C-alpha cells in the first residue's frame, strides 16, 4: 500500500478526479484529498441537506461534483467553488 487516508465515520463512496480523490461519509460529509501531496485532505464540507451521502462522482472535465444521499437529495457542486470556499 502506498498511502492511506482517514475520515470521520464510515466511508460510503469514493471517486477519483484529475488531481485527487473524494470520499463521502455516513455523516453527510465530503472530503477531498490531493494524492499529489501524500493524500492530504485539502477540503472537508457538509453535503447540503444530506444525512448519509451514498454516492459521489466528478464530471469528466473535473468541473462538477455530484452527490446523492439516503434522504433522496441529489446535489451538484461546482468544483471551483467548493475548493475556494
């Protein structure tokens, strides 16, 4: 194993982007890790309206992040805004 990352709660979904990877948790949080920096968490935020984020994915152009939760809510985030906030 090259490296590992730790989040709060259980990991429910994993998705790779062009420069890192994202992990969602059963506590409605999304973590963004930069794999170029030894799996450093560069952003953690609450998935709006989510109790338990089930799925996350990043668009092929790395511009959007989509998430869905057990509550039926689907969110679409602009990656640029997420990383800058």
